């Protein structure tokens, strides 16, 4: 029989230097693992670079909005994933120490946190034109579906890929 050791799925890094009450929320957002928000932000920045010259009045504003939006919406998506997967995460060594299954954050607090992050993302989104707002709202469909896709297909990463590439 193989013994399994429960270890966090992320390295503590800089999150370990943040005040203790904030750490579980940063871990819910995967703030210590920036690849996810980069995957959201770079296509948006790339599109901004194609659409506007760097000296355009709104160029840097859009870059800042996409930076903030990428962080908060990736955090909201990760929090949603952890809410939905909390029972599965508890049974898997790699994810058992995530904040919800480890008991560091209640489901109710995680839901409230996801709402706050989503409203922050919406505040960013409404700075854009109506077509961008529509696309942003529609992007919530694959975000919502992804945790459930893991239960019905061997290809949940296809849904995750669609989620990350929506903005491109």
C-alpha cells in the first residue's frame, strides 16, 4: 500500500508573508500561482496593442483595466472551482489542503469572496463598450461549467482552454 502525504498544491512563497487571516483568500485566488491570470491578461494586452497605439489616450487605461480584471476574475473562477470541488478536493492529496477542504474558509465565506471578486470584475467590465460587456458576461458560461466538466468528460481541459482563450 502506498502512503499518501497531504501537501499543498501550491508553494507558500510570498503568501506566507501576508497576515495570516488573508492567506486563505489569496490561496483561493491562486495569487501565489500567477500563470492563470497571465493567460487571461496577455491576450487582452495583445489585442489592446493591435487596436490602439501606445500613445493613444486610453491605451494604458485599458492595460490597467485588463490587469485588474484578469486578477480578480481568475480569482473568482478559482474560488468557484474550489466551492464546487470541495468534497473531491478533500479526498485528493494534492488539493486536500486548499482553504475550503482544510477548513480555513467556510463555503459561505468563499461564496461571499467569489461575489466580491466578481463584482470587482464587473466594475472593470462596465468601463468597456457594450460588445465587450456582452462577451465578458458570456465568458461566465465556460467558467461556470468547468468544475462540472471534470465529472462528465476526460477532456475538462478543453473547457478550461475555452475559458482562458475566450478573451483572445
